[in-house]
C-alpha cells in the first residue's frame, strides 16, 4: 500500500469517528430530561390511598379538627360550671347557717328584762324563805319580781341562803339578789379585798352562776372609806361576778362621800358598780301603792335599786323598787 492511500484511509476513519462522536453527543443531550432545583420544584401529589372514599372539603375538615381540639375545653367548661354550681350551693348553705346562727344569737341575747316593765317591785329579807313565807308576802303585799337574800349564816342577824330556799324562790319565778354582810366596818383597801374574796367563796358554795352581782351591805353605822369600796370593786370585778353595794346613799352620809371619792379615783366604779340605795326611806307599802321611782345616789352612778320601805312587822320584809335592767345581773330562775 502506498503512503497516499494509507493517508486517505486514515482520514476517512478519523472523519467517521468524529461523525459518530458528534451524533452520540447530540443524541444524549436531546434524550436527557431537564433538571431543576429540588427546593423550587413542586412536589408531586401522591395518589389517594382510598379512591372509593370521598374526602370532605378542606374547610369542613378544618372545622372538624377545630371541634375535636375544642372538646377538652368544652369538658373543662362543663367541669368549671359544675364546680361553680357546687360552690354556689355551699355558699347558700353557709349563708343559711349564718342566718340561723344570727337568729340563735339574737335569741341568746334576749335579756330577761326585755319582758318586764321599766320598774319592778321586790322584797328583801333576813328570814328563812319558806312556802309559808311566800304566802304571807303575796297575801299582804304583792308578788315580787326580785328577792334579796343573804349569803351565809350570820347568827342573830340573818339566815343564810340555801339550795332549798333557792329552789323555792326560783319556783315562784323570782330573781335572787345576793347580799354579803359578814363585816362591821368598811374601811381599808385590803379589808375590801378580803371581804370580796369571802363573798366570792360563799357565792360559789351555793353555785351562783357567773355574771351575777353580789352586794356588799354597808350599814349606816359602819365606818366607811373609798379604799374599802375600791378594794371590794376590783376584787369582785376580777372574779366571775359583778360588783354591787347596798347602803344609805344620802348626801349627808359618809358612804355617799366615800363613793364619790372612789368614783373620782376609778371611773369604772361609777360605770360598772351597781348601787342599791336605802335613801330616801318613805315607808313600807304594798306593791300597788309603791312610790314613784326616786332613789338618792351619787350623780352618774348605776342607782338601779331603791329600798324605799324598811322593817315590816308582817312577814319581816323590806320593800323595794328596781330598774328592770338590774335583773339581767341577778340570779335568774
């Protein structure tokens, strides 16, 4: 083979190979699918899993989902309403209980004096209380509301109050005014304290209840000063009982002046101590002929008792008038 033929043949082969290369290159570019950015390419919608079931519209689906999500909230609201109703019922019961308690308290606060006239009639006596004694009083004088009786026996002067006598008095519906008279002079603070303690003991011995006033009997012949009054008052008021003083509270009497002095020293004496005065003395009467209430006592004092008549020869009594408020601190039936 000549060199010229060889070169022609080589050129043909090279040209054929180049043509093939160009053909395959063009063919590959036309058949290769176009590519795009995966982040911007819309995802293909998968075929429905159940072609036989009709899907609800999107809005209805959202509504159902919302209702489903609201079910716990609805349940919570129902529970809250139930709790609210329960709380309202409890509050209603509490209010009813409160009203009942207030009604009961009002009943408890009702005082014995509420049912009485402004001024009531009464007696006191140093004699033993018996049914015959009561019959004498009612036949000759009237029906007392208050009955003054002495604590403890004092020989030759007064018969002491006993449980049996208490029963008789209370059976008549009368209030007992306790009197303490176991002393002959009313001077000195310590003396007042000592006798107040003895009075408290005697009151406890016959079970006089708390809140009852005990009256120290200061006779007009006894020496008296403000210190005794202060000692008596302080000791009684520190006990379960209330303080009271009986005596002739006439302005000319030493007791009147001593009481005024004690009241200036301790204002509580004027405000809290009860006075049962034997001034003025106008004489024994029956209940129906009792005088108008007009006792003598220091200004501003609690002069709630007036022994206006002394020493009846019938039935051995003194006759008295009392403000009805005093019965609230007496031994009630």
